[in-house]
C-alpha cells in the first residue's frame, strides 16, 4: 500500500490527497485564465469567481459526503473536518461551486454561460487528477475481480487495488481516464462552439454518462433508498443538460 502521507515534518503531515487536490486547483485556474482570455472575458472577474468557488467547492464536496455517510462520523464528528483522509463528493462540490459562481455573476450582471464554458474544461481536468488521490487513499474502488483481470493493469495499480485480501476494480482509474477523454473533447469543442453554454452542457452530460456506468462498479456509493445517489444525480444532470442544449441550439438557429 502506498503511504498516504507524502511529507512528515514533526507533527505535521502533508498528504498526497491534499497535494493532488492543490495541483488540480492550480492547473484548473491556469487553464481557466487561458480560456477566459481566448473568449475575451474579464480575467479579474474570473479570478474573483475562482477565489470564491474553490472554498465553496471544498466545503460543498465535504458536506455532501459527510451528510450521506453520517454513520461513519456520528461517533467522532471532528473527523468530518479531516478532508486529508479523503471523502470529497464531486457532485457536492459542483453544486456549491455553481451556486456561488452564479450569485457572483448575477451580482455583476455577467454572462453566466460564457464563464461556465471557460471553466468547464478545468473542472473535468481537476476531477481526473483528483481521482488519483482516491487511488492513494484506496477509495472509489469497485467489486472484487480475479487476479487474471487485474494483471492487465500496471503493477503499482495491482498492489494498491489489493484491498481486504481481494483485488478490486480500479474504478478510480476508469473515471480518471473517462474524464481525460471528456477534457480533450471539450478543449476541441471550445474554439468551435456554436452557442454560449455548449461546453458546460457537454461537460455535464458526458461526465454524467461516464459516472453513471462507473458508479455501478463501486462499493462505496452513497445511497438514496435503494438507488445509488450518484446515478440519480447523473440522470438529473443528463436530463437538464439535454434540455438546455436543445433549447439554446434552437434559439441560435432562430437567430440565424
């Protein structure tokens, strides 16, 4: 098993999970700045939005995870603040980030969808990187698999996915690779988009499609009654993305 602590300085522990999350935010901010400049958007407003979104997303992601896994924290509520131990729900971070970003944009009367398009590739890239934090913490893994199946993966993944005396589906890897593929597609579409909101809506739909199927392999899913919560959210996001995509596309065609 990989040591989740990257650096130990006295009583201070710096975890790989935190390092990877920081890398994801830094790269995401740099990329969003580049995309904003290409789109002719205010980089000052963009950085203000990022400064607000980052803590909001962290709080939302952690709160979402803790609420739906409260049985794990009820005996020790202070553990809910130990985000370096893992446990950040992407959907919670996305919801909180969108709300805070929307409120800022509404306050300054900016174009929500143009800014959303600029940050969408950064979000999916950050998710792809963040999943490797799950890997190090042995989270987001799937059902047991045979040694023959896992042998198709690199040795370091095989070792880390040997959990509770069984090899597991590297679900984190499936999602990371899917996220990278979506990222590449969004970057391709960005300069060719036909209407504001197209990139963000494609992100929501494509990420959700991948998450829906990958979630069925995972063993640590938050549940909503008999349903996997992430799959329910994914279906909702796919539906909303499809609705707005068709609506904006038709509006663009009418303007022509």
